[in-house]
């Protein structure tokens, strides 16, 4: 039996409107809805035990939960809450998980697709640097319609770190 983490299964995102977020994931990023864990017909999840486990303010409720397939990588799980003091997404400098990075083959086209679906471009593509540098290795950031920070990254060439270790970052199988 393997006694270590084997990979990222999914990333959970809280959104103010799950329908808008779903449209963005599907139209902007090519996600596919796998299933709905908690639907509008279900009783919301609430109570002191949930508040303790997920660090929620008193009285908060989870109203909707849906899981999406994202290419060959981890899934994205969307949550919609009812809560009095919901805050905007964290800044990059705040503590905690900062952003999600999605590997893409065509950075410009994927960024354009995300923008057409409601994202805001935060920068033109930058070259990856230092240990990640290589011909065509680039990234850019967008802000999703629900405010989360999303990085689009591509590294079609070997990265500089690869000459110093046998370990490798995850990369999807070639699409071509």
C-alpha cells in the first residue's frame, strides 16, 4: 500500500452564483459537468458540525455543489453558499491557496476563449523564467467572472530544471 499522496484529485471553489461559474467553466475552459452532489431540490447543508469542519461562520449554508472534469487533470468542485459576510477572493499575497493553474496547449486561444466567457485578462503572456524557462514556455493570469485568480500555463519545451533532476512536473499527454 502506498502511504503518500498520489496527486491532486480536485480543487474546490466557492462562487457567488454557480450557474454563472458553470457557464464560465464549460464555455471558457472546456470543462464538463460530471455530477451534482447537492442540488437545489436538496436540503442545504448546515449546522455546528459543518461550521466546525469547514470553518464556516455561524448560520452559513451550502446550497449547491457540482463536480467538473477538466481535461486530464484534477477536477473542479464548485460550492455555492448562503452566508451573511461572504468576502471577495483572496489576493495573491494573502495566506492560503492562491490560484489554480491550468495547462493549455495554445495559450493565446485559451486566454481568448476564457475572456469571451467573461474572464478579465490580467497580463499578456510572460515567458516562464529560471527553472521553468524554455522555448515557448509561457503563462498569463485571468480573473474569472466570480473573482478567482486563474493561471493559464504552457511549457511545450523542456524546462531548465529538467537537466538537474529526474523528477518532473505533471504535464498532460500530448494532444497531437
